[in-house]
C-alpha cells in the first residue's frame, strides 16, 4: 500500500470511529461507532469511481468520508475530485492539506497549479499556505516561481510569524533553480532565520557564484 494512503486510512479510520460515537451514550454509542466503521470499510474497499464521486455530493456525508473519496479519486486521475481536494488543500488541519496535495499532484488536472498559486498567495490564508507552496514546487508549473516569489517577499516583512512558509518558499525556489528568484533570495539573506536556507537556494541556481 502507498505510504500516503496508509497514513490517510489509519487517520480516517480513527476519525470515523470517533465521529460515529459522538453524541451517543452506552450501547447507542457502540452501535454508532460500529456503523461508522462499517461505512469506512465499505468506502475503503469500494472500487467504483462513480460511487466514490457520489460521496462528494451527497448531503450529510462526514468530512472523513469526503476526504477519503476525494483522495482515492484524485490518485486515480478522476477530475471530479478537484474541487474537494482544493478545499482540503487549504484546510486548517495540516494532515488533510498534506493528503490533498499528494492526490492533487497525481490528479493531472490543468487547473491545479493555478489553484495552488492562488492559495499560496492569499494573505488571508497564509497560515495554511505551506502545502500549496510545496505542491507548486512538485508540479513545476509556470505559476510556481512567481507565486513563491510573491509569497516569500511578504514573509520578509518585520516580525512575520510564518517562518515555515518562508523556508518552504526558499527551498522551493532553490529546487526550481529559476534565475528570477535571485533578488528575493538575496533579500532573505538579511534575515538570520532564513539566511542559511537562502544561501543553499542561491547555490542551486545555475550560474550563481
């Protein structure tokens, strides 16, 4: 089993059991948890892409079920998962973001890079920009370098609290090796918390001395 899928299924199995037991007591709680477990097992084993896609639109489906269905559709290359995966990519829960990024990278939808760039550069959601940034680097799409430059420039403001996002941008720009990143990486050298990463990134840009 793919490591990302294994991690996802273990997390969502526990989440399904917990959500099934919430709001009930005693025997009723046990029955609810058992019902959620059965629904989870059925969804994991289901190979029908149409049925998985239906989970994304049926009312009343729990978040764990939508995430599992979207992930399985995404890695299968079914673009019906796109909207759900983009929403999960910007979720407040980092494991959901990571799983969504993994699936989106394999989905092959041409809209993915544009959506990831929009999320990475949205200052209202910058606390959740880490995985969109990493996804852009993995995709190596035309949108990646401009989006990472924009996001990193904003992280160089005094007392910016999003150091992990800044470091992800720096590392990503080094990986992409695009000459356009030199000015912002040079600016990052003035920030002690970012300087070492910026040196490494600059060294990876072809022709950099």
